[in-house]
């Protein structure tokens, strides 16, 4: 029987299981055009964090992609129509919070609620956190929150101890504030600290869908108040206008009097908790499907704003030694030397799969090398267009390869150009003596990217 509770839990645990599997696959296969998307490319908050960079310069922050903005826009739309369904039905961190609360009940830990004055003050913290994140992210042009992000920590659990050591604060937040604090105060993270929740709370105030109470039939039993995972008090209001309502439906489903506590759309249409949740989830999938069909669903951005300033910031763990060398304009042998690796190290496998190599450490070593040898430092990169059809003849092959995360030799082979074609001059200059056109390279890039999807 498709009851509200069973369907909601199926959706919540299904999303958590799927996205956790994606995180594991990312650790195994790496990212980039041929790999699995990063956590930031699949998080609505990443879209909000990168929106300033995209609108001001058309570039994305490192690890963020157009898919994140698609998800943020979708979640905002869902919130405006049906409330914070993303928080109550989809968000994996919210699910982890509810699992933590369920575990507490099994262990006999009594649920706590803070005094109203302290609760109200702490709820403002998430807005402060959001403001600080956006200020530093937009002003510095980098994901300032990532080293503290509990969701990034969860998605990197499969990376093991090395990842915990490299980003200890993120794991401290995950285990201390999302899981640990959630044992005592249900959805502690969601109530007081979640920056995405703060952003969606603003739109929740404008939502068409609200929980409403029939004062005449209400028996003031208090079940709705006790069931709310966010600590709200539906019994005290004729309409729940609190921005922290997550449209989970637990209050309406706990009400013992029929049609007394319900969801109302536009103040008229009465909706069941199941209908609200399913319509929100269907809209979420609909946004994904539409973006996929129209070509807007891209989980890899060609060139990040950081890499435009410093090509070393365009180095990722999914790259091979050859691709790293191409990115920073050094010979593969020099990259191996800087990384303190033997000359016979495989150059065609991803860096993160080479024993003893950490891509973040490699980046720091490369930056130290260029700081000591400024004459060898690569010039700032040109941004390649997200659509390969817009790749102009003024770009070099090296720029195209680095921008799209491809191997220059593969592009030449696919285009039918000689392997010794110069890679550091414009495509137009390189192709003219061969009687070839830049369109050959555009077609080759599109085909290679298509195969790697």
C-alpha cells in the first residue's frame, strides 16, 4: 500500500543511496569528462555559490558545473510552488539527520527542544553562515565553504583516512553537528546551520503551499507539534508561515481529526502530504529531464574561473600525468620530477590512481616550482566556450584540450590531422598549411566528449 510514510521514506533513502553510490564511483573513476561528476556539480548550493561568477564573467567555480545551477533553479521553483519539498523529501543530509534521530529513539535518547528564545536566536545562524559563504565565495572566486561542507565530507568517505586528514573540519561538522547533535535535537543541522536551507527559507515565505489548521475542529492534542522534525508549532497557528517548514507532512499525517490540518495550495486547493511530496519530486526529475534533453545538463565545466587566473588550479585528480603536463605547459618528465615520481611512472592513468600521489599536494608542488621559476610559469588560460561548436580558430590545440579535459593527441587523431601538428599556435594557423579547417577540431572535440559521457 502506497502510504505517505512508505513513499516518503522510499524517496529519501533512494536518493541517499543513489547519491552515495555516485560519490563512491567518483572516488573510483575520478571526475572530468570521462569520469563521474563531483559532489559540487550535483548540489544546488553549488549553483548559488557560482551564480555570481557565471553572471559576471560566464565562468564557473572550480568543481562546479551548469548542472548545479539547474538544480538550484529547480529547487527554488519547487519551493515556490509546493514548499521546501527538497528539504523534507530529497536532501540526503536531511535524511541522515532523520536517521540519526531514529537511532536516538532506538537507543532511548530523549528528544530535546531548546528554550524558544535560544531556539529563535540559533535559527538566525544559518542566515549568517549563508551570507559569509556567499561573501567570501563571490569575492575570492573559489568555493570558500568546501573545507567545512559536511555533504562534501559524506561524498568523500570512500576516499578513506587521507581525505579525513586533508579536510578535518568538514568531517567534524558531519559527525559532530549533522549526526551527533541530531541524536539529541532532530534535524539540528537543518534547523540552525544549513546554508541551503537558509536560502530556501527565503523562498518558503513566498510559497503557494502552506499547512493550514481548522481551528473549529482542532482538538489541541499537540500531536502535530510533537511530530514536527523542525520544532515548529502548527497547533498554535491557523496557517504555518514559518520559513523553516520543510513540507515533510509529518504534522498533517499525525493529526487524528480528518481535514483539520492540511496542505493548502493558494489558500484554496487542499492537497494531501503525499500529493505535495510527489509533485515536488516529479518537478525535480522533470527539471533534470528537461535540462538533459535541451543540453543544459552539463556536469563538467570546461574551464573554471580559478584556472583562468592560474592554470595550476585547473589540475584535477582525474587527469593523467600527460594531461597535467599539457595543462601547465611543462614536459611530462618535468611533472614527474616535481611530483618526485620515478621516470617509468605510467603517464596515461589518472593521478589519483598513482600510489603515493595526492592531486592537491601535486598542485602545491607545481605552484612552488613556478614561484621559484617565474619564467616557466604558464600564461593565464583562455576560456573555451561550453559548446564546442563555438570554438574559434583563434584557440590553440593546447587550449582546446585543456579546456575540455581531452588529450591533444586524441583530438588530432580524431580530426585526421598529423600527430606532429603544432599545438601552441592558433588552429587556423596550424590548419592552413595542411589544407584543413578549425571545424575539423570542433567536430573531433564534440565526438570525443560524446563518447566520454
